[in-house]
């Protein structure tokens, strides 16, 4: 039995017509489409609400939307399952999620990872084939799309709940695959915390853990008999021409008497994708293997992430200071960060650290931010 798992799929303005007409040969190329169709089970992350009415929620970041008629192309991809646990599924509010669920249901496309409340969103999906049960659990980090006990949205990763969900699923199934939507965008390694989370997920019974959301190929590790992939790139998402977004992986899982993973490199091809071949594929896989060998070195992940955080920390502080792009650029290039350092001295930074780090302060801050000023 062969499973193929793709990452983020979003019909964009550049290829909406291709999706609407269901021209998936044009969307994937003949070689990749043949390979895709050869799988027994096909899964990917639908990272956009399918709806025809814009009703964007207030959030930090872009509000995505794709018209409902793009479902023609999505259905033509013959998904066995799509995951909805991501940071964009609530971009067009409850009506956007409701429309997405209705469109998928009308087209006979199963989904997992979102629902009209937390109980629905947290339910796994079990695929039974050839007398083998495969449990799929999808969850997302906390952004603006998360379900609550009585509001719709995506299934959040909650260490006090999700780990029990995974453990219970493993007791019911032969294999468990966890799709975790999280990690830092455009960073090819796990943070120390992400690695800790994924390893704990593995210990609770996941045979495969795949981190999506980073929009770039990361690395992988084998941990206590489980396989963890930290970033596989996009599937079909024409939103950037950066080097990060030009390449990605399909994860191939072969299940016979045991479970075996392989990685299939794919390339962005204008507004579509294609199978990477020859030197391209070799280079992608070699880089993937190199990074994967690096993360097993003692202290590497912590050192690499410390460097990354130091290089990106001030961009967060500038946003807190209310600086726009022009002023931020001027401060960074011409003033050597003088403005932001004046705005946030050491004492203020320590206060921010305390508000984020301490559970009691963080809970109060988040509750207050969500409720807004009175």
C-alpha cells in the first residue's frame, strides 16, 4: 500500500482557471500526475477557505480565499483526505469554513482537522485498507484559526489534550500519521521546542510526524522508531519566487509488513509544479540529507536557532513599536537600529520577556488582547 502526502495547496489568481477547468495535467505535468495517481492513498493540506463571499477576519497576516468552483481541480486530484488544520482555514470567518466543509462534502472529499467546535475539529480520521488501519491526526499551532469548545475552527495542538488523542488513536490503529501545521516559515530546521514537541508526539504513538507550514524543505530524523519530517515545502501554492518556495517534497509511505518512507522532490514550474529530475532531484535530496545529518549533532539545533532568532528578533520588536516598512528599513539600514533600541531599552525588553515567558502573565495578556480595549 502506497500513501503520498503533499503539503500546502492553495489555488491562487495565477492558476484559478486551471483549477476551475480541472486541468490537472497542466497543473502537475504528466510524469508527476502519473506518479500521484499511482498511490493508493493521497493526502494534502488545503490551506485556504473555499468560498465565494469575502468576509475577512481581523488578523495578523494575509487573508486567503479561493472560489468554490476551484473544487473541480481539487476533486480531480482524487484526494483520499484533505487536512484543514492550518492558520488560514478561518481567514474568511465562520461562513468561509462552513462553505469549505459544504463544498468538500458535496464533492465526496473527506477532511480532518477542523469543525464547528473543538470536539469536531479534534477528531482523527481512520483509513482502513487491506485490513490495515491508518489513523490520521491533524493539528495546528495557535494563530487566528483555532476552534474553541463552542466556536468553529482548526484543531489546535494542545499538549494537555492532543498527546492523549494521539495515544488513544494508536491503540485503535496499526499506524498513526500526525500532520502538525507549525514551525517558523522559511526556516529549514526545527526550533528546540518544535523538536521536543515532535519527539513527544512520536513517543505517544505516531509512526510518522510531518511538520507543514514552513513553505520550504527542512530536514528529518528517525526517533525511537518513528520518522519526523521538519518541513516538506508547498504542494501547489504559487505565492512566491523565493528559493525557499521553488522546491518541495512529496512524502511517500510504503506500508506492507512494515512502514518505509521515501521522498519525492518536486519543483515549482511557473504557476504549476512538476517532478524534479536528474541533477535537480539529486541536489534537493542531498541538501535534505545534509541538513538531516546536521541536526543529530549535539547542540546544533540550539546554536542554529539562536543565530536565526538574533537575526530576526528586531523585526518583531519593530512591529511592536508600530514602525511601518519604510521607517523600519530606514532604522535598520541608516540608523543601525537606533530608533528601535531607543524605544525598547533593556528594562522594557525584560518586561516583554516576562509577559511572554510566565504562564500567568501570558494568559492574562492573551485574554486581554482577544477581548480588546474597554
